[in-house]
């Protein structure tokens, strides 16, 4: 890839905060980015976690299973609109400001959770109940499609030079914490109200909590400063059409798509399908595999924080490549050994999730630096949202189809292949140089 006069990839603005912002450490800005990621992941995940409990009240159907399937259809539809959200709200983030975009996304997510908490049941308002639920999920899908790219753009522009990837790891770590929080809240509700109580209406409390969490994040984000890189770019370029710039960066858009495809496939395999896979292979029960994932989540966070620190010292591409190479070469052998009883399930989950943490730690800010500020949110968001919709949202269904065809042992080959593709794609871009005068 050709580079510009500053040494950055050509077409990338050299007005990134890595070398131009004030020498302070923007801790509140990092907190604002991270807390929104927690809210996004919690509100997105809690719907899927609670679907079996609220489906009876909100969805029509001839059987309990049909109602749950209808509820999960609402979950799937949210994935389909993510790319649209990355373009529509991402464009607002690129023209009206990072703070505006981040406030809008978290506000929509929080508002959606509040509506889900109070929507009347199917017995009270008929088909209006499921239609309202699906409408809320579509709005939340739009918001989630733009949330992470907005965070990527903001953190790219406010992070101190020598800590840029550690900031990336911390901000994206909010996604892991939010997902874990959804399972914690479910277990608390089950412990307090029991399964019958949760199905009877206590599930609404989880959405109330999500709304309150979102309002807190909105308050934090409202008070943070706008990034200097965005302000400079807005003054220079105004509201020029982003499409000519995006067309000039098609190669980098493709790289972001392939990198995201590898990471999202592994993420959904390990966090959603892994218990079913472990039980299908006879390694452990679903419940035991779910327990093993708790250790895996700790390893994931550890891998992200370690990956961020190492990337700040040795470069992001090395961290990306180590993570994807480990997943491409290690996934099938580790899972085969697990199925044969030679390697413990918690160890397999921890190793694979630690390796996944390496690319997740750096991908946000690394991708953000591939594009100029004027199109950064859209350019990061569109290929990432498409990859998540095509590879992440469909993976549980694909895995279930393979198991139903009695070829469940093929399941790990899909994340293996996508990670191999991501490893190859990483050679399509160059390392971003550390600024000459980085922040302390």
C-alpha cells in the first residue's frame, strides 16, 4: 500500500490525535467510549438471553417453541439492519461530530430497552405487541451498527500515541463486560424470582436496568469534548460526499471486512455455540461448558489488555497476526483433543478466547487509522457490520444445520477458514507508524 508524505497510508489524515492533541490523558473520553460499549453489548445480548422467558407473553404462536422462534426472529432482524445503521448514523457521526453520534446511538439503545420493559403483552394488545418488539429491535440494530464504529473513530482520534492500542483494548473490552453482565443479571433474576417469576414478568427488570445504564452512559458522553481531528477535518472538508473517498479506499474496506469476518465467526462460535458443540462431541454438558466460558471471558479480557500493551510497543499487525495465526492453526486441534478427553474444556475455552482477544484489542483503532476522519465512522462501520451480519449472525444457524446433518465435527472448520483468511488479509495493509512526538 502506498504511503503519504507523513508515512501514514495514503489517504489517511495525519491530523490524528496521536500526534497533535494536548498532552493530557483523556480518561473521561475513554470512559465515555467504554461505558457505551458496555450498554450496547448488554442491551443487545440481554434480548437473546431473555427471549425464552418473555416469548410466551409477547409473541403469538401455536406452541411455546413457536413463540421462542418468533422472538429469535426479532433478534435476527436486528442483525440485518446493522449495515444500514453504520451508514446512516455513521454519516451523522462523520458530519455532526463524534460526540453527537455516540450520544445518539446510546440514547436509541437505552430508549429501546425502556420500551421493551413496558410494552404490553400479546394478550392485551394482540399483534401490536410483537410488532412493537420487532420495531424496537430494528432501531437498536441501527444503533448497534453505528455504535462500535463511532467508538473506533473517537478513540482513534483522542488516544495518546503510546497508548493508542491499550485505549482500543479498554474501549472494546466494554463489549465483553456488557455481554457478561447480561448473564449475571439473568442469574440474579432467576435466583430472586425463580424461573416462573422471570417468565411471569420479572424479565422486564432486566430491560429497566439496561435503560438506566444507557441513561448513565448518555450523561457521561454528553459532557465529553469533541475530538480535535474531527473538528479540523470538518472545517476543511465540510459535508462533502463520502462516496468518492470510500471508492478510493476499496482495498482497505475489503481488509476490514475480512478481518472482522474472522474475529466475529470465532466470537459467536465460542460465546454462543460452544456449549452446544461441547455437548454434541460428548466432552461435557451444556451447563458445564457454559461454566467453562466464565474462565474464558476472563482470558478474553486478559488477552485484549495484554494485546493492547504489546501492540503499543511492537505494532498492531504483529498482534493481529499472532492472534489469527493461533486461531487458524489451533482451533481444530484443540477442539479435537477436547472431544477426545485429552484437554480440559475450560483450558480450551481460555486459550481460544485469549487468542481472540489479541485481534479484538487492536482492530478498532487500527481500522480507524486506515481512513481519513471525514469518512472514518462509515468506512469502519460498513464493512464491519456487513461481516457481522453475514458471518456472526448466521453462525449459530450454520452450526445447528451441520449438527442436524450429523456432521457437527465440521463446525470448527468455518472459524478456522475465516481466521486464515483474516491472517492473509493482514498483509494487505501496512503498520501505522508511532508518532514522532507521542503523548506521555
